[in-house]
C-alpha cells in the first residue's frame, strides 16, 4: 500500500483534491507530487519507528494529535495551523528544514513542478499522511506497545513496502551534507 492508496482507503480522496486547490496544482500534477514525495516521507517514518522509542512517539502523536481532522475536514488544509502542524511533523520525520528543502528540490527535479509549490504542499501532505495513518490505526490504538508486541500493526505494510527506486531519506541526507 502506498500513501495515495492509504488516503483513498481512509476517505482522504477529497483531501488530495483540497491539497491541489490550496497550492494551485491540477489533479495530475498533485498525483505526481504525492508519488514523488511519498518515498522520502515513508522512509523517514520508517527510520523514526525503527526502535521502541520511535514507535512510542508515533503512537502518542497519533493518539493525541487529532490528525484525522485533515481527512474528515479537507478544508482545514487551507488553514495556517495546518501548515504549522505539518512543518512540526516534517521536523520529526526529517530532523531539519534543510532535509525538507532537499526533498522539495528533488521532487521538483523529478516532477517538473516548481520547488516553491512543493514547499507549500509538503507540510500539508505530511498532515494528510498523519491523518490517514491515524484513521488506519484507530488513532494509534492498533499499534503495538513495542516492535516485538504488535509493532506498527496496520501501518506495517505502508512503511515496510518501501520502493527502492524512489528518492529516499538516505539520498536526501546525502544532499543535505553537501550544504554543510
């Protein structure tokens, strides 16, 4: 399962349309954008949930973040608070703004969509991803208490299916190192 499938399965189809409208993209460009950004987002999540501490952090975020509201009320994607929440999510996933910028630059190169539009879309997509994961995992309640005790539960196929042909977090971190 990829992020687009997860969004559709959790009722987020309208949210993708709202994302397109909010940043000024057509539906085909939005699909390309989601496909280009998904590998880096999912690999970042996979890396962060690679131990019990990270799994616990994701579980707490899903239990307390109320992220499912972005799926239930797609119009919230136009709100400033959603962008702030999304940037906070990206901070947890990538660790720095430089990595987020490099993800946007790589996606711009791959899709032909301007990096400035991708920078606007990335935090909104992160918010949608958390919303879809929240719905899929019953707000984190379906996740295990540790990697040995249930682990990622219904989200395991999302993180574990990593398509190695995409632009991954290790590639992004390598790009970020060039700037320092």
